[in-house]
C-alpha cells in the first residue's frame, strides 16, 4: 500500500561547516565574558572584604551578615566581641562582619 509514499534515505554525513577553529574561538570568547562578568568582580569583592577585616579595630561600629549593629569591644584571631547594647556583648566570627559603619551610627539607631 505504499504507492504514494516514497522511501526516505539518509544523505551522506556532512563534515563541520566551519571547522574546529570557530568552536575554539567561540569558547574563548565565552570564557572571557565569564571572567570579566563573574570571576573578576568576585575576586575584587573578596579582596576588599579581606582588607576591611584586616583593618578592624576596637571601637569600630560594624554590621554583621545577620544585620546585627554593634561596636567592637575586643578582637581575636577568629572572633570579634561586639557590644550591641550597654553591658550586652556578643561574639561573632570575624568573617561575619559585613560592613564598617561611620562613627556615631549607633547613637542615631
């Protein structure tokens, strides 16, 4: 009953149209875009955060990653003691410090 339908046969396989050079070039461009859009800014932020942590000193007003605002009362190797209210001190990891606030921020809060 296949009077009207002709059989379909596959044609010979064709090689890559542009060769491997275009693929390598496209992958290089893609990596360059990823580097300048994602990797480099992340490295820059990490370096700035590391410098900020190295410059911490007693009396600095900080905000932690959890949003806790306080004044540094003592600094250790891995932990910072933060005074969040009068006679209320909390120890947090040094890496948890998100930003250093301007002096007098706690008085206005």
